[in-house]
């Protein structure tokens, strides 16, 4: 499968914003697949489209399309192609009549919900790239999701039963897990819950008023955050009398109902449909993180550290050849050979059983005496494996993140240790729509995991959501030294000594004093102490609220870092104050704030490929 792009000049006409968006989209897509661009009426007249290709067309204002455009659209419909209409502006929301049943990809709305401007239009082009790629490569799309229902039995059991029953009625779309129904008599309940959570594609959290008192809810949410799983937060019930959550999955819920009963789910089926749609929507970013990690593989290949060869692009099958490191052995050794298949979801049992027949058709038949023609066959999905994968078997299921990280460590294992290895993660949720909260969570997860994977120390200021994500991630990735791997700074303005003592078995905790019972003064004191940490090698700034009367926290931390001469890396694509700050610094010029090139810093402003950004940042710091 490949992609056909109709240049916006054929539908919109001359438009600088359209041209920038189109060129970014085309350049990015060409990194992953074959792209054909149709720019003239002659191109349209002579071109043909193949079955199952993806077609991208920009909507025009008056629905007045040339006959060449309409003929090409008819051809695409006849060939059962996937058509994506793009609405660049609000007034271009509606596609051509012939494809009026299709929902447009709305650029303006994407910018609005992220609190971005047209200066950041590259970010939306990258988001469209991910959508297109999920259609080009079928294994990357989540066509049927496994959903884990997290709920409090004390006041949410009946409602959870209603959710489960309604989800099961849509069995062609989802498979649901609910503890009472899905766990058989005699099974280890907690073990089964954890296994099911790990293998799910998304969590639907039914937040009833008593959820805040449940340690099981805490553990489920913390594990989901530590795995970077999509969480759809459904808040039910009034705010009054509610027990606050100890672990918050995001800054705000995706859905809120003052009152919701099982009967409401039956009478108004759109409630469940909207939740399923939201789960698919959020998980698409998680699924496409596989492309980000594949990009890391491509970077290793472009630096000639490995050889990466496509075997079957449609099914995302590749061969990786890795030089062996036994330098003192005088005889020839062949390279280590791996055959990979990439998935934008957790690979299922059917994927595992279908892998051998599929690669046999591609020339990798199992020899009766000599075995496979490769060292390892791997089915790689997006989610971290929690070390559940049996990597000793010739064919196994694992996460692509874990695989690429292991490969990087193998290639760079002879590097000298660093004097300073602490990286501050400075971030907060901007004031944007709930579905885009996952994007900032994805970024924090990617940067924190990269730091931990490279043997670094994560330093942060105890953000209430990121705290649990980082602590669980460190415990999983660095089980032998997770306490020293995280430096967490916390102000006594917010935390009691009992709260602080509770965290000391999870991280190295630095508590700063409550200054004059003032929030601003106390936070400044905490930030000053964090910036002064002896292990700090750099600071990464993400998101942040866009205050008009008070200075945003990430801005104060950036200024403190500058005074200390600490390299700063500002990620703009997550939106919020960091987006504005990055643009202001690029436009102003002056002394560099880090050792990255100008091109790399511009990439920090627009790219959604957070793990590759993290690798570039850490490499610039000597990791």
C-alpha cells in the first residue's frame, strides 16, 4: 500500500499555510512509505489509483471541484481506497459531495484543542501522518480493542456491570475485562487483574465518589500510567462528598456525569459509543508510538550500526542485521539476524500463530534439522512488557521500545560513565482538551523512560499525575536502584511529613520548607533546590499553563537553569507555555540554550516523536 496526495493547489489554490502543511506531510510520509503527489490537472488525468491505497485531498470552500478531481475520487471509491479529506480552515469543513459521508481531518480544531497556532502547524501535519500510516500498514491499527474496566465495587459495581454488558453488545469493536465476570473461581484474582491490565489496549476508569479510598484503584491507575496505557476517565457523581483520588490519571476527566445509572446506558447508547470512540482516539497516538521507535531503528541503520531491510512493508516485517562484538575472535562470524513484525497494538495469539506461516511464505521456512534462518523472530507491540516476554524462545512477543533500547545498549555498552547524569523533567498540563492530555503524558513517559534506560537519574518536582507514572516506571525499569534513580522534590506547603515518609521507599525525596505559608514562595524555594541538585546535567521543559498574571512554573525553572548554565531543551509540540517559550527563543536568537543544532531545536518545537527527541538530547549530553 502507498499514499496518494492531491496537492492543495488543485483544490484550494495558492495558499502559504496549505503549502507548508502539505510539504511537511509529504516529507514525513516519505520516511515511511511510497508517496505519489498529484500537482497538475495532467497528473490527475493520467494517474490511476490502486486498490486499498490511501488518498489525501484538501477540501475547498465552495464545493466546486474540477471534473478531473471528481473523476479521480470516483476511481478511488470504486477501488475501495481509504480517503481522508483535510479541512485546513473552519470554512473548509465539508468535503466534496461525492465523499460527503466522510469525516474531515480538521486542522483548525486540532490546533485549537492543543492550544497551538499556525506557527505549530507542522505538529498537526505529523498527527495526520500517524493517521495515514495507521491505514497504510494494517498491523499498526487497533481494529478491535481489549478494554479493562477499572471501578470501585463499593459504589460502582452495578454501573460497571452495565458498562461491561453494553461493551459486550459491541463485541465486533471491543473485548471487555471486568474482574467479577472475567476471573474464574479459584484463580488468583490480583494476578489475573494485573495480567489482563497489561494485555489491554485501553482502560476505562469509572470514577465513582468512593474510588479515592480504594488502594486497588490506586494500583491499577498507577500501573496503567507506568505502562503509558490510554486511560478514558469517566467521572460519575457530584463533587460534594467525594473522596479525592490519590492517583489522578490526568488533569481532568474525559466525561463527567452528575448522575448515571445502568438504565441510562441502555436508553442512550451514544454514551458507550462515545467512550469507545474516545478510547480508539486516544490509543491511536499510543499505537503510532511504534513508528517513533521504528524511527530509532532507522537512525541506527542510517549511522551504519545495524542493517535494516524491509521484507514485507504492508505487514511491517523487517530484517535486522547486527554486527557481533567478539572482536578478538579471528574467524568470520555472520551478523546476528532478527526478523521483526511491528504492531500498533498488543499482538494477539492469532498474530503469534500466524507469524511462522507468514514468514515461511517470504522464504524463512523452518529447516527440520537446522531450525530457523534467523536468530530471533519478534512480534513487537507498543506497550512495555513488564519483563513478561520469554526472550529466550526463538519467536517471542515483546515491546518495540524494549527491543530498540536493548539494541542501543548492546551497541554502546563500552561508553565511559558520566560525572553528572541527572535530567530535570519540568512539566504541567496546559489548559487544553482532555483527549490531548495523553500527548503530554506520552511525552513525559518517553523522556523519563529514555533517561532511566540510559542509566540516568530523573529529577522532578512531584507533579501529582507524573509522580505515579515516574515512580512506577522507575521501579519497573530499574528494579535494583529505583530509589536512587529518581530525585523527587516536594514542598511542605503541599505535603505533610507523613506523606513525605510514605514516598521515601519509592524515590530519593528532597522536602523543602513551607515559606510564609505562601504557595508562590514555597514553590520557588522547591525549584531553586531542584535546580541546585548536584547531579543535574540538563532540563527538559514540557507544557505548562499559560498564566497572564503569574509566571508559569516551567518559565521560572527555565530562568533558574539559565542562571546555573544548565542546558535547557524546550519541547513545543505538547502545547502550553513551552510551545510559546520555544518559539520566542527561536525568534529572538542570541546565545544557544543547549548543544543541539538549530535544526534539532526546531524539531523540538514541532515533532511528536518524543523518544527520538529524547535520544538526541541525551546523546548531546554525552549519554
